[in-house]
């Protein structure tokens, strides 16, 4: 929950999109976007749950490879964040008005068609498996639903407090710097947890 919270708070395309939709169209529209984005996570959870579970059952060596690649992917994400600017750009220019249904669909499609989400889940979830007796598929769904629940709360908070958040970011330029380093610490920390976890 802590790892998911830190990831959801860190600025990325999804939560900034929610923020801008709320500012431009209103809080209800931001929440519709959140519902679409979170629903899309269920598709990725299903793909990862059944795919990775089969690999875990089949071969310890392959599971180690998944962990290693997952940890390296998160280190790569940390490096990408490190190399990026710490300025947060909140421009509402060219954001068209859309209905809540359209925003839900767009959020869902944005999430489902983003292969980086599946790759991230593939890197993120195996290190947090928590039971030797429970089915791996069930554990992946528990982790996926927990990820969705925490993200939904934080994204909804962003939608509801969009105006205040936007004003705060504009007034406090150092926010971007602190959030950038939060992302780096979280990515590296999760990479270590995943690589050191046992089957």
C-alpha cells in the first residue's frame, strides 16, 4: 500500500491527465477519468496473473529471470526520472470538453492499450507475493485490487482537490523537485524488494 501510494502521488501522465480534466471540465469529469483508468488495471492484472503464475509453477529459474528483469526495469524507470526535468507543466491549453462517458472510455482505453502498465505490473507484483499456500493467481488479483483501491483513492483526491493542487504547484516550484526524488527512491526501493524476495 505504501509503495502504491508513493507511485500514485508521483507525477505521471495518468494523474496529471486526471488533474487537468478536473480543472478544465470539473470534478465529476475528473472522477469519470479516474474510473476509466482504474478499470483498465483489471485487464493488466488478469494478463499478468495468469501469465506469470504459469511461469512460477513451471520453473524457479524463469521466476528468477522475471525478478531480475523487473528490478532492472524499475532501475531504468528511476534513471529516466533522474534524467528528466523536475518542473511540473500544468497547461490546460488544447484540452477539449468531453462527456463523462467519453472520459471514462478514454481513461479505460489509455490504460488498457498502454503496454508499459503490464510491464510495470510484471515488474512490480512478483516481489509482493505473500503466501506459499494460496494460489498465485489469487495473490496477483489481491495485489491488483489493492493497487487499484489505493490508486483510486489518491487519484480521486487529485480530481476533487484539482484547483488547490494546481495553485499550490504554481506557487511552490520546489514541489516538482521533491516529487521527482520521491519517484526515484520508490523505484529503487521496490527494485531492491523485488530482487531480494523469495518465491
